């Protein structure tokens, strides 16, 4: 499976793709809010969302797996 990881520490602002959704490389999967900026975390390659491992409002560290793709 393909891991979608947070590039920066912050808070989960929005879940952009639901489980089962087909995404293309560069599509936003989760949006993180850090320092009052919304930062989209994008799919590293084409795939289907297999799991969303965070909820809106969760605090995340850089490198945390937010979702996985198949």
C-alpha cells in the first residue's frame, strides 16, 4: 500500500477524499492547518483510498501516516 504522510505538523482541517475514492497523483487527500495556513496533503501517486487514519481536529506530527492508497 502507498502511504500518504503529513509534510508538516498541524491539525487535520478537512478530509478531501473518502475511502474507496480513486485519486490521481497530486490530488488532495487530507488538508492540514498549520500556522493559520491550509496545506493540502496530496496523493504521491495514482491509487484508490484504502484508509483514512485521522479525523478532523486531530493533531498530527510531520511524517505521520494520514491515509493509505492501494
